[in-house]
C-alpha cells in the first residue's frame, strides 16, 4: 500500500507558507500552531513508542477482507492501477456500507497520481476519502472495531495531507488531529494492528522536520524525529498491508535526515527484495545511488524509468525533466560532457511546457529545485563544451560543477 506521501507524511510542512505572510503574521501563525500542536493530547503525546515484540511477531489479519486487500495491494505494487481499482470496486459492491473499499480506492487513486506525478484523479480520491469517513463513523455505532478506527484514521490522514498541500491549514490540522486519535483507538483495541504505526511514525517525523520555523519561535515544541523513525522501522518490519509504504516513508525520512547509507540499507532489505520493481521502486533506488555517485547505474535506471513512463503513455512533464536532469548529471559524472549537454538542453526545452497546476512533485526534490539545478548544470556544460549559446543571459564563469563535477547539492 504505497503512496508517495502517505498518511500524515507532510502534515508538518509549514515551510511553504512563508512567502505568503509578513513577519508579524508569521510569528502569530507559528505561535498559534505551536500551541495547538503542543497542547492537544491527540497530537503531542510522546508516549507513542513501539511495542516490545519478539522477532517472529505476527500482525493481526483483517478478519473480513484479507485476501482481497492483498490482491489489490499486489496490483498497486506493480503499477496496475486499473486492476487494483476494479478489485476494490468489487469489494464495495459486496460490502456497500463498509469504509474499507473506499479507503483502498483512495489509496489507489493517490498512488496512481503519485507514480506519474499528475493530479488527474483528485476528485475521485477526495470522494472516496469522504465516503470512507462517513461509512466508518456510521458503522462504529454498531461495531467498535479496531479496523473501522484504522480506516477512519487513514482516511483523515490522506485528507489532512491533501488539505495541507492546498494551504487549507485549519482543515489540515483538524483532520490530522482526528486521524491520530482514530489510529490510537485502533491500537488500544488491537495492539497487533501494526500498520497503524505508519501513520504515527510519519506524522511524528515530518511534523518536526518540516516545521522548523515554528520551533524557532516556539522552542518547546518537542523534536520527535527519532520516535517517528522508530515507529516507521517497526511498521516496515512487522506491518502487514502497509509494510512497503512504511519502507518508502522510512527511506524518505532517512534521506531527509542525511542518513543516505541507512536509507539505502532500508531499500535493500525491503523494496529491493521485490521480484518485480515498480516505476517508483526504480526511482527511489536511482535517487539514492545519486548520493553515492554510482553514475553508470544511475543513468541506466533513469533511462529505464523514462521507457516505463513511455509504455504507460502518461506522466508529468516535470517527472520526465527530472529524469533527464539526473541522466545529464550521470553523463557528466562519466565525463561524457557532449551527451550530458544534449540531455540537459532537451530537459530545459521540455520544462517550458510544464503546467504546475496539473502536476505533483517527487519524493525527494520539488520541481523548482530540479529546474534551478538543471539551469546551472546546462550553463556549466555549455561553457565547458562551447557547443550551445549561453542560456537566459547568464554570465559564464566558475561554477560549483567546475570545482567538483559530481557535486549534486
């Protein structure tokens, strides 16, 4: 059950609000949000560690839908979104009052959009999130099941993330609060529902990392990154339906932390063991290998990603531009400057056609970062090869690439 941003993955990402606020307003908003985060038990409780279990501990299995869930997730793990949605739609027809089909349909739509970095199924995702919450609450009146709480919590998490991306701050806060409360209720009723630690861990890690400007002002907001990492590690090791998703979140968290070796270690022992790798599997591996300067393999992987995107016939312009940027970088790392310049020129030309309103960013870098690096790389390569004119009137001169041809950051 993989989604690039997953349950609560970036609810704490307040950095993007800064350009829209003046300094006094920023201080006020930061203080208010910090108080909200610290004072609300459902959000600030620090006692959510991980259970002490044996190495062979087994997670609880869904009593009703286990086989169907596994089949649908298998489709998702291989980029077969139509079949996954058909599986969950059939489940809905057999259980029209249950939140599970809608929850997993929302997962499928979210993952579909994230894999190809397009917003094309936004409406469908939102509708299924709402139906999962509504039907879950109605069913709780008759059945106080931990699984119902889990589905409600997960649905709130998806909506909180979506609202935050839209800068709907209050709505995102409310959904995050409700989602965390529901996940805790699920664990209170069934401690072996280990998949719930995906949401808890993601939230605890990213709330700390992406709210630095709040913590500067309200220094008492606790740093819960280590707690979040422990919970994600636990879910990746013991989770059932969310194991791969927890692995993705853990990799991205370690990457953000600058622990690239740990991130790659997680990849090798989890996603790397899959018999068939999805587009996102290839991307994560390629992006991690960039940090180790494994340029021939980086080039090969990004070429394969582009070929896979072509086969599916749909993907964002930004995703293709990023692939070509890293290919140009890898060609430079192999001292193939002419090829690198041609690839960078292709990527820059293609970036001019991008519509940001229709696209999503990737796991590790937003498109603005990629585009800025691409322009700088192009200018350096142009200067070194003298094959293309200087772009956008930028002055030729010594760059960080000249100092270190394989420098990424």
